[in-house]
């Protein structure tokens, strides 16, 4: 696992230039400011407005590599000082200054910014000297560096000159990355080389992103040489992609969690037996095969094991712990028995919202629908647009049963993603504990994994707390761990990646550096 | 004079119709459960500041009528506001503008095919009523008019694009030739459906016309078959076909939705579908009004064309003089 | 007075027109099968269409599964058979609703004229200016409501055409001497409409019923194809066509068969409707 | 001299039946031939076979030779040079024979010989000449579209177009049936004049014997697809040589005087197939003997260029001649002693509103200031050419239309505004007035049986049974179970009359009740109506454009023109000595209706 190695049969890379490279995206980003939590947007924006440091996966752990910042110093648990690379210029020729960086970080923390949720605790960013930026947090945070490092750096002068339309085609941000925006229409985004780029130029001279809403069309596009690369949203179709003449598919394991969440604060899911009945009604193995064609792994707990890296003593020990947790496989008899013991022995009805277009979510809900039908449980699948799904999800007003798809973080620590799913602190709007799950065990152990407080605990204590929480979750079942999906990319004949790009490479813009021609 | 007053009256009626349509669309979308705010907020935390910003930007906090009034004020200047899901600088107008050309090109291509194949085939069937030509053409037309546009599109795409590899299966092509090649399959899919309607209408019209005494009288006078066909049959059957152009257009718009969808063409119909999926209400409003305008305009043109083609309507006011 | 009855000239001709052409007979045959499937499809299916076997995901046709399986390993043949019900029920409701409502309104407007006539006419004018499918896409996509709202909206949108047809057919009949004679006899309007006009416009009504059905079948399956029609989990031809399109290389049957059946059914109904129309219709214009 | 046209053993076959059988005749250059026969007797099919323009599905066999050139079986390409230049044809309905999108000048120009079309100015001059030839003003008419012309003008244009190629033979298929009596006379005069001027052969097809006799040299009588008699006009009028011809002659009601009993041929016309091997007329012939049904008699020359298909003509000739002279003698019409007025129309106005293109309303005044009355037991005729407002008046009286102004009283009841009537008043009106319409095919609901139709009428009042009603109109009781489709036109009209008299109305309005029927049946219906009037004392308002029918059926008549009354009075006075020029022109235009022609018929 991890972001190295290439698929067998990929043609050897050459060092020749790629005059232009077109990549399919499923939808046009709402905005190109780069201040976003959306992977699909960051894939593009990070090529122009690059981050201070790049996160990459190494041996299952997230590691930070210098980018615009040559180094970062943790002065104290609440303060971080970045030393900026000297001589960096924006694509319009103006030099990058510490003020630009400070402005960018503050912009990402603004209340109206998409990233505001990640920046909870942010207390300020200042240019503390030429080429130096100091970032302060209100409490000791374990993941502040990962959070700040992936933020985009924009040219502040340009951005402040366009307060209303920054990020639209009228005011495409200016950055210091390998590319600069050339144009945006409703259909395409074109990037041209940044003449002032400080680093090694990627092989692709011009990059174009073009909207192709569905995978079948994207396959046709690749078939007819209209695109050279594409992400593969429906992992089941990787073999079809491979069937397109000369196309290579690159997959990489990622720190992604797919979960089923049940609202423990409301009936019928406030009844543990109901939750167990649901757990015994999902054919996880089957869906794994049917929906992902093997390009995913079954999740043993809320997060992939790598995300425990920050607290676990060793991978082996962590794995042993995970293996000891109870797992729920499809078992109609047990499901029936559990429901019979519940307050709803004759079943109930529930609507399950899932993100429209997420094929595996659809299949999962249909599977659940079919398996629970004999128990008298009526499940109504409800596909909704992604925006709407997130809105209801974060409002904690959803129907109770929800499919959480593709949650991920760049922090390989329980304080990155895991903590958010539990605890009273996360039961408020805009926070992700959609199961509204808490109890004494959780509250007692929560501080050890919460970013704001974790800094005061030792690694061993944090591991113990993590184990306690995960054990409780496994028994109380506010969430049913489902899968951890791989990411998959297809490259047309004549192109190759020097290694399988990971999700982190996508977020940091490093993916374009992996691209090579084979001719 | 009569033509002028007629046009003026029809234009006024068209304006009223558009106003009703725009109000209907606006009201319908205003009634949608969950305000557009929901979509606008998306993954962002719904902080009061954000909500305030969005309310101000999209006038969401005003009363329905105020919203409609300001929207209408902008709409008459072809400014349909900002899209919720895609931010391009000319807003919804720009979005539509980007895509209108392609849809128009596709429509023109399809119309050429329809006129080039549908009308002659329909006439041939009408003239050779009951013969093999007629039966074959009629059966094809029945199939064409019944088989959904998406079934036909998918079949064309996979048979002629993927399997036989005669046509490109994706993209719109650069330059005239390339564009024509790229739009061929979609145009055939669109024209297939429209031709079916046109064939049936031309056939019916031709049948009626060919059974008219004036055609028999023309033949008895020994006029050349060409003259009989063109001056008698074609001109007279053209009228009902032209009259139905408005209906054809509506059929075309519905079919276009599927054609653009299946061939992933960035046209106006796929924009509408995309906007609907994203609940991008300003775009839906803009496209709806635009399409309404097209329908109304085409109907107006049809009326004027009928006036030109048919002397009876042209001088109906001084009949009996 | 001697009265020798004469065989009317029409009869010999009608005997000839009565014979169904082979295409119409084939169409009727298929429609019979389709109706049987729509009613009993679920029971006749070799498997429970909902039965899943994810490990058998997307397998090509085989001895056990004649049309292979879909992504969740359900038997495609069974889904297609069960899907007939969904695919045909909605259109049936649309066509029935349209015919009952539109027929009644058209009859009233055509016979009574006056206010009802101008009201229905204005309504029809407005609806004619709307591309029906796009309206439904907007309504269902944005406002929501799903399949049955689509059926309702489609009924409303199909109404004007039906009203117009019945209205003009009624007007043709209402001007005929036999109706005027009935009026001179002082028969109540309701009786004239029911006993005199209705039976005579019935062929038009039935033919348009079938054509409305085709329109609704195409529209509703189109909506399902766009993901706006039948809800997930309910077997439906349009929905199968859509999901199958992504799996064409693995099991083409998932979309091929439903697509072909939609086209076949629609064509069959049109053929039958056209034939009935040509055969029996007395007035009114074809849509 | 060789005949210009030879037709020998012409058979016309549809898919499953024979339409025309064994038709043979010759036509010399410059000769005028009339073909008469009732509806469906095969006249049009015969004419179409001659110009080789049969409708699809019909097949002709036998010989048709034009100037020695066989036409049957020739290809379209070979026929085209002959059409228009050697022979031409004018069709029945002038309203449909011209291309609506083309000016009249264009119609004629395109039919001119090639040589004349070449130069624009010669063509123009030629078009003007041709229009003038048919009596139209070229300067005005050439640029007009057909819809801007009246029916008569259109027929003239059609004739000019048909003659533009200077054909040697013109076939005119009922060229005047769709026109008014006055226009009819003009067109016939024009045809006659053109024929003599050009020395052209003419075949005039009509169902009207009087028209034929007034125009043609020779007459061919067709019946159920066969020719029954072929003779010079004069000879045929004097002494018909076939019982059917005799029947036709007698069935035509005379315009000059009232006859006591209208003669009719019993029964109705059979199909050509039903008489495949009997004499076509045997079923309806009073002289029929078994020998008549033994085989199909062929047309045999008897004397002086006359041929007949009657086997027994030698035996019965004498009797036929006697019948021809004795029957149809004038009867003295007894003056009716009319009672109180049953219908009083005063100052009736009716304006029709139609919405034109673009929503602008147009108004057509249909009836203007019409007043007249009908007394109890009286029969009043409403006469006038097409569009003069006759039907409109009837519809107003019946409550089917609302008058714009004026009053209509039915006995004691004011029915001026039918919408204001109460339910009981409406019921009362039903008992007062009923109607019989023109078109027998649309008069009955095709979905109801005769019994149901009549039963429904009986529920509206009157009393009695369906069987009684059927008996009154001379139909057998089992007809109650039939649908209208199984009845002939005459029978349907009888049912319509039965329905009307079911409620025993005081007044019966007959709107062109016999106009759509063949002469042989027309007389039956007229006689039935007379009987109804006699036995039930019903008043009649008889609407017609046929002066002969007016003469036979009415005591008084009202002449209408463009919605206004031009003259009213006793029928005899009106027809014998019209005072208004319009009435005079109506009377004058009846073909063969002049006393002179009648005398000729009776002089023999
Ligand atoms: N196209 C056709 N197909 C089949 N039968 C036909 C066709 N045209 C005419 N007939 C039949 O042929 C017979 C003769 O018709 P034809 O039109 O010659 O009569 P006609 O003497 O001209 O009558 P009318 O006075 O009504 O014009 C009728 O019984 C008619 O029904
Ligand atoms: N419903 C109507 N709408 C408009 N105009 C009408 C209508 N009915 C009749 N007219 C017009 O009114 C005038 C009188 O028509 P009407 O039918 O009374 O004449 P008619 O004497 O019965 O003629 P015909 O002998 O042809 O039956 C005509 O000019 C006709 O065109
Ligand atoms: Mg005829
Ligand atoms: Mg009339």
C-alpha cells in the first residue's frame, strides 16, 4: 500500500515534454480560490496556488515536504513559524512576500470560507520578518501544521483587489505554482506555464481540465483522444478503462473512510439492537466485490489503520487491536434476532440520503434495503446532490441513517479525522458527529484525541484512550465501518505516472510532477 | 400594413406569454423545498456571517415579489444573475452564451438532415401510398417517432461510434469540418426523431394533396410530373408542415436533452439538466426563459411564414372583395 | 311501397380495411405479452428481481441467468420482467387520466363552447408553448416529488393535446345533422353528449389514448434514464438502461434489453393507435 | 368518317368488384354526347378511364381508342403528350380543381402549348385571350387567386385551363352540379358555345336529364355500371326505348305544373355485381319477366341510331309510349284552406361572427330583415341560391341558432331567443317544429340502431311505437334492428322523416330534404312528405333551390337573395309570372324548364 510503485505493463517513462495534457473532471469547481475542502477542486488549484508544504504518504504515515516554506518550526504547541523560500515570484512577476502568506492563511480562516471548519482554534497569522510567517492557535493543536501547510498561497494584492469575484473567470487568482490560469469557461479550465516558477517544471506544458460528468462519457472521451487523463469515480469500471486501447490505470490506497452513521439520539437508532440489526444486514464483502471490483478494503474501525499512526506503538500492535474488535458480517438470522429484541420488532421505515452519483453508496443502500425487507424494515434510498447532502449532514437534521462517503484527512493521527465522529463537542451544527454519539467512556477519553487538548497527553495515554473509544464504538455501533477506497486514475496511451499518485499528491499538486510521456 | 399590425399584435402576445412563463418559473423555483441557501452553503460551515453574505449576494432575504421584480429588471437586460454552482464572469448569461452556439449548430445540422431526408421520404411515401416504399418509410417513421431519443442515441453511439468506429464518440471538434464530423451522430439521433414526425406529416399532407382534384386536374392537363410535384404537391403540403414547426421545435428540445446527455455535448439542454441536478436555480430560470423565448419566437416566425406562403391568409381581411 | 335494401358501398371497403396488417398483428401480439408481464411479471420471473448476489456482480448471460446479472448480482431477466409493471403503469395512469379528464373537458368545450371553450383553449395555448419534458425535468429535479409527481405533471402537460383533439372531434360531430336533430327533439345536453357524440368520437379517443400512452412511456422512461423517474430499488426499464450503460462491456444485456423493449413497446402501441385511428376515426386531427 | 373516340367493351374493376361493365360507344369529332345516370352508376369511372386517369386500385380493360391510338395500358409518359392537347377534362367541383396557391393566370399559362409559353409577353397575351374567351375580364382576373373568385368564375377558369391546349375532345364531369341554377345555365351555355365555336367533341356527364337534353346531340343512359340506352336526345325525349329511361323521365318533377302523383321507380339502385347476369333493371321493372333475369341483355341497335338493352322493348314499346304521354299530366291544385299562423318570422336578422387570423373577428350577414309566416296546414317554400340564408333561417326557427334580432313565434310561443326558454317551453317547441336535413348519411347517428333512434324520438313526446313509425314511412318493421350503415340513402331519409314526425309536430321543416337523392328516390320521398302533410295536417316549410320541387310541394313561396326576401306569393303566380327580375332569372335558368321544352316532351 502507499503511494509508490507503478502498475505492471505501464510503458517506460521518457523525459520528453508533453505539449498539452487534458484531464477530465466530473464538475466545474464553484470557485478557484483554492480555499476549499473539495479534493476535485484542490487537484486543480494546487497547481497554481501552491501550499507551504506538501503532504505525502510515506510508509503509511503522512510526511511534510518543503514547498513554498523551506522549513517550519513548532515554537510552542500553539505557535508555528514558517521560513519561506526566497526568490519566489508569482506568475505575474511580483515577488512572494510573507504578507501574502499571512493574508492567505487568514483568508482560509475567514468565517465564510469553506475551510473554516478545519481552522477552528486559529488565532492569527503575521509576517514576523522578511520571509517568515508566524501562525498562532488558541490551544495546543496536534494537527495545526498539517492544516496550515496544505492551504493555498495567493497573491494578496490581486485577491484584495477583487473582493467579490475572486475565483471566478473574471478574477482568476494569481499564484506561484508551476502553472498560471489562462482561462475558464463553464466547460474548461486552461492552465499555462508560470514563467516565474521557482521549481523544476513538470513535463506537461499546458494543462486543461474539462468537465465530463459521468464515467461512461469520460471513457468515450479517452477512447477518442479527447482527454489524456481522468480520475475514476466508479472503481468497478477500472477494468473497462483498462480495456481502452493503451490506457493504464493507477490505483493507490488512501486514508479514506466510508461509514454508515446512525443517529443514536433519535428513534429508532437510539436502540442498540436496531443498530446491530442494521450491521448484520449489510453484505460488506459482497459490496466490496460488486461496487469496487476489489479496489477497496474493508474498514475495521472508523478510520484506516494508518490514521492511528500518531498514537499507535507499532503497526503490528495496532493491527492486533483492530483484529480484536467485533466485526459484523451479513447474517440475516442474527439481524432478525436483534430486531426482535429491539423496541421495533416489526420493523420501521427510514429514508437514507446519499450523494447522487456515488455508485457504491447506491449499491450499499439497495443492499441494505433488500436485506432488511424481510425484517419489516422499509428503506427508501434518496440520492441528493453533494452540496445538499453535506448541508443536511452538518446540520444534524438528517433522517438518522446516512452513508458517509470518502471522508479523509491529511493528518495521520486520531486528532485528524477520528475525533470528530464522537463526543458531545462534535454534536453541534457544522461538526461531523452525525451519530450524535457520546457516553461516559467517550467523554472521559475524548480529550486525549481532540486536537485542542491532545497536546497535553502522552502518546501511550492517547493510544489507550483511542483503544477505549474505538472499542466502545465497535460495541455501541453508532457507525458501521464500511470501506476504505483506493483512488484510481486512468492515463491514455502515451502517458504514464512515475508512481501511483496518492490522494495526498492530488491535494498538494505533486501529482503533475509524476506525469511523463512514454514517447 | 396588415403584416405590420399582425406582427405587432403577435409580438405583444409573445411578450405577455414570456412574462407569464418567467413568473411561473420563478414562482415554481421559489416554492422548492429547502432554499437555495442550502446549496450555496455546501460544505462550508453555516456561520451567520456566511449566511448574511450569501443572502446579500443573492437577494435571498427579500420578499418573493421584490426578488422577482429585481430579477425581471435584470432579465430584460439579459442579465440572469450569478450561477450558484459555476462561477464564470458573465454569470448565467455567460454560461448560456458559452453553450448556445453548439446547440444551435446541432439544431441547424439536424434541420438540414430533416429537410434533406424527412421531407423527400415523406413525399415519396405519400405519393406511392400503400406500396413497398410507403410501408417501409412509414414503419421506419413509426419506429422513429416511438423509440425514445435516448435509446436511438445510445444505439448510434455504440454501433457507429464505439463498435464500427466510424465517428468520434466524444467532443465537439475544432474547425468546421471537424465540428461537422463530431456532430454527425448527435444530429442523426436528433434528426431521426424529428424526421419521423416530419415524414408522417409530409406523408399525410402529400396524401391529402395528391388526392385533391387540383392535382388530378393538373395531370389531366398534361403538365410535367416535375411541375405537378413541385408547384402542386410540394407547395401545398409545405403549409401544414410549416404550421407544425412550433410543435416540432418543442419535440426537438425534449429530444435534444437526451442527445446532449448521451453524447456529452455541452449544449443548453445539458446545461439545464446539470443545473437541475445541482439545484442551480438562477441557471434554471435563465435557461427556461431563454427556451421559452425561442419557442415563442419560432411560433411567431411560423405565423409570419404562413402569411407569406399562403395567399389565403395574406389577404383574408379583404376576402370577398 | 317497396324498399329493396341496398348493400351500402362502404361495407365491401370496410371489410378490406378491417384486416389487420401483419405489423399491427405482431404489435398486438407483443403488447399482449407486455401486458402479461406488467401484471404477472414479478410472479413469472425465474428469480426474485430483488434477490442480490453481489459476488456474482455483472456476469454475462449464462444458463442460470439468461440475461446475466447486474451490479448487485440480481437476475437481469427477472428485473426486466418485473420492470414491465413500473414501465407501463405510470404511462397507463397518464393516458387514462388524460383521456378521462381531457375527454370530458374536450367534449364539454367542443359541445358547449363559450367560456369553458375559451378557458381550455387558453390553457392549451400556454401548455403548447412549453417543452413538456423539460418542464418535468425542472419540476422533478428542482422541486422534487419523484415518480408520481412526474406522472401527475405529465398528465397535466398531455391534457391540452387531448382536449384539443376531443374538442375538434366533438365540434365535427356537433355540427352534423344527427346531433342537431337530437337537439331539435329537445334531448338534454348531457344525454346528447353521452349517447350521440361520445360513441362517435370514441375511436379518436381510443387512438389518442394509445398515442398519449406512448408519449408518457417515452417521457417517463426518459426521466428514469436521467435518474429522475422511478426511485432506486424499483426495477424499471429506463433505470436499468441507465445503470447498464456504465456496464456495457461487462454485460450489455442490462441496458440493451430494456432499451429494445421500450422502443418495441412504444412502436407497437403507435402502430396499433395509428391503425385504429385510420380505421375508425371520424374527425379531428392527428397530433 | 372515322370516330374520334371509340370505347369498346370497357370494364372497370376494383379489387373485389366490377364497377363498369361492357360499355361501348363511339364519338365523332364535333359531336356532343351526354352520359346520364344516377349516383354511383359509373359515369365518373367511365370518364376517367377515357383519359386514363383511374383512381388507384381500379383497373380498366377493353378498348379505348382516341383517334385510333389505344389509350388503355399506355404508360404515363406516352399519355402526357396527348393530355391537354388532344383531350381535356373539367371536373365537378370548381372549388377544388384549382391550385389554391397559384393565380388563375398561372393556371392557364402553364397549360398553354410549349411554344406559347416561351415568351413572357406572348404568354401573357394568350392568357388574356383565353380568359376573355370564357367571358372573364383578363386584366382583373389573371392576378387573382382562386379563393378570390366565385364558384362560377372558378369553373370558367378551369374550363379555360382545360381548353388552353386546344383539345379536340372535352369531357365535362358534372361541371355544374356544385353551382347555382343561374350560374349553371351560364356555364352550360358557355360549354355549348365553345363546343360549336371550336368544333370540338364534348362529353357532358350529368345526372340531370333536362340538362342533357338541352345541350347534347346524343345521350347514353347508364345504370349500375352498364349502358341501358343510347339514343339521340330528341328521340329519347319523345319515346324512350328502355323502361329505366322512362322511369327517369317520369320521376323528374316538372317545373311547369303540379302533378297529382309524383312517379317514382320503386326500390333503389343495385351494385354492378348484383346484376352480373340479369338485366340490370329487372328488380325494379314493372314489365320484368323471368326471361329478364335469365341472362344479361346487351345493348342492341333498334332503329335510327338508337340502341337499347331491354329484351322486351319490342313487346312493351307501345305501352312505354303511352305511359310517357299520359302520366305527368297537370293536376289542378286545390287551394288550401289555411288556418292560424303556426310560424311567424318578423324582421329576422342574423349575423355570423367568425374569428379570422390573428384573432380579429369578421362578420357575415346571413339573413337581413326577413319576415314571413306559415299557416296551419300550409306548405311554404323558401327558395334561393346557395348562401342566400335559407338554412340559417331554419336553424333560427329550430332554436339551433340565435337570431341577432327579430322575432320568431311558433304558434303561441316566442322562440326568438332559444337560451331564454324554460324547460317546459322548450318541450312545447319540440312538439311544434321538427326538421329533416339534406344529407341522409349524416342525419342518423351511425352508432345507434334505427329502433334506438326512433325510440329516443318517441320519448320526446307524441306516443306510438317504433313499428308504427316505420310503417308510416314505408319501411319494414325489422329495420328497427339495423344500423344506418345498412340502409340506402332513400331509406335513411325515410327514417329521418319518421324521427321528425314521431312527436307529431305542427310544422315540419325540410332543408333540401331531397337534394342529395337520386331522381328515382327523390320522387318517393316527396310523395311521402305529401302524404305526411295530407294525413297529419302538418305544415311544411320547404327549403330548396329546385324550382320544380317548389312547384310540386308548396302553396306559397318566399324567394331569398343574399339574406333578403325579394319576392313572396303563391307558388303558381311566382313561377308562372315572376315580377322580380331575380325570380325571373331563376325561372329562366331551369334547363329545359321553359314551356317550349315541356311542350316538346308532351307533343309526341
Ligand atoms: N377508387 C374507387 N375504389 C373503389 N370503388 C370506387 C372508386 N371510385 C368509385 N368507386 C365505385 O364505383 C362506382 C361508380 O362510381 P362513379 O364515381 O363512377 O359514379 P358516378 O356515376 O360518377 O356517380 P356520381 O353521380 O355520384 O358522381 C360506385 O359504386 C363507387 O362506389
Ligand atoms: N356558422 C357559420 N359561420 C359563419 N358564416 C356562416 C355560418 N353558417 C352560414 N354562414 C354564412 O351565412 C350565409 C348563409 O348561409 P346558409 O347556410 O343559410 O345558406 P343556404 O341558403 O342554406 O345555402 P345552401 O343552399 O348552400 O345550403 C352564407 O354566406 C354562409 O357562408
Ligand atoms: Mg361522378
Ligand atoms: Mg343550406
